[in-house]
C-alpha cells in the first residue's frame, strides 16, 4: 500500500496552569512557559494539514488533575487527531492524591486521544490506512509503590499479540522511556539509566522479530535520533527545556519497497514575556549545570574526586544544553586525555569519527 502522510511530535509538555506552579530555584523545567510555548507550536501545526499529532508523555507538570483537564480541553479544539501516552510525571502515584490523578485515572482524561478502552494504559489503532500506531505505557510501580520504567508482563504479552496480528502495515511505536541508548553507556550509567526502559532488550527483540523500524520517545529532554540494528528511535526534546523543540515528519512510499521518512525540527524562539526564550533558557540550564556536572564527573567511568571535578565544571556550563539541542561536537583540549576522550563520545559522529548530523533534520530510508 502506498503511503503519503504527515504528522508532528510535541513531547514533554509539562503543562502547568499558573496556580499549580511552585517557585523553586533548583528545578530544571521552565514550566511557566509550558502553555504559551505549546500554543505557539500548535498555531504553527494547525497551518500544515497534518494527519495527526503524537504526544509521547509527560503531558503535565506532576499529574495534577487541573493540568490534565486543561490539556484535554485544549486538544479538543485541534483540527487533527491527537494520540497521547503517559510519562512518569503524568501518573507519579499509584493512587490519586488531593491534587494528582492515580495510575488508573489517566485514560479517562484522554478517551478521545487513543484511550477508547479506559481499562488499560496502552492501546493500538490504525491511524491511517496501512499505518498502525502502538502506544505503550512504560510507567509501573514496584511492591514498595516506587515508580519504575518497565512494561509489565501483561503488556509484553499484549504487545507481541498485536505485532503478530499486524501484517503489511507500517508500525509506529511510541513509548515515554528510551528503548535505545541516546548517550554513551546510558543503560548502565547511574545518571542515564533511569531514562531507559528496564526490560528494553525484550522489547527490542519483539521489534526486530516483527520488523518494526520506528520508535518515538521523550523523557530525556534531548533532540536525538539513535539507531540499533535497523531500528530508529526518534527522541524529541521538551517544550519546557532548551531548545523548546518539536518535530514535523513526512512519510512516503518509494520504489523497491522502500519507505522514506523526512524529519524536520523547529524550536520556539520567543513567547510573550520571554522575547529571547532560546538564550534565556540556555542560560537557565547553564545556571543549574554545576550540580549535574559534578555528579557526572564523580560517577563511573571517570570517578573523579570532588576536588578534581570542580576544576572542570565551569567549562561544562553549556554541555547539557548542547546535548539537548542535538548535532553537537564536543572537544575540551585542556582536559586530561581520559576526560577529554570521555566527552568526545557525546559528539554527533559516526563510528568512523565523521560528523553525523541527523538529530534535527534528516531523511531516513528503510525497507518495507
């Protein structure tokens, strides 16, 4: 079946209506820009004749009922279908609190946005002829009530049954947690592994077995496209973090059973009250970087002492901002050789050490 369609991705909205915003000098998220930034993105998307919109989780600041309701009401006004999944911020507790929804409440807010079956937090839908969306929930709770990123056994069984039943269609899979690594040794690093799906290997095995080529994630707040044995994971940054990006994706069938996917990224540059949002947001992250950089430098594999690490943190003020933007090259020639080599790993380069600038604008061609 010939395919020719266009959709958009806006991730990690962290919607916060004014009365829910708490003033904290240590928070990384500029939640005060969540609604105006989203409005600017939607204003653009509404001009594009999209077939649908994907929102890969962290729709709200911290699962607040009023924030979920605000977003559900706003999505109702869009001229195209929207499909959502929950992120870790959307269902932070197993049971509802006075202000936040509980685990089982999420689908009830989004019945028109994928959750026709409100008894489970995952679903599948043929969004267009020949195009099957599989939307997963990566939020579960352990026996102590602690939230973890994992697909439970029931959902894994369901996933394989859906994949078995989906023949001759393009499958688009969306999940909040990362399935493929976007940072060096992310799945083993104490700072990076919490963004990874715990049972990602089992999921990847299913996706390889049934020929799934595309995964759409968020959570990490970075613009990054990663590939693992022919599977591409497109991670989209956050509306409330530098560089405030969103993506527009066009898919088309080509000759010889090829599918072409063209990815274009856009950034919110300014909003009312934040005339230079991009620069202000970059500095906001830079102001909060020393604590994060100290943790990175003193953790494995570098294991620097706090005294050593403190010497390098000023030079790494914009490191995470540049990671979030994507397509960056890192080299700190004044660092010791091992430390310099470690940070070079984060550069947008291929296995031969050549620039590989695919995080924001790229055309991918796959079989099928």
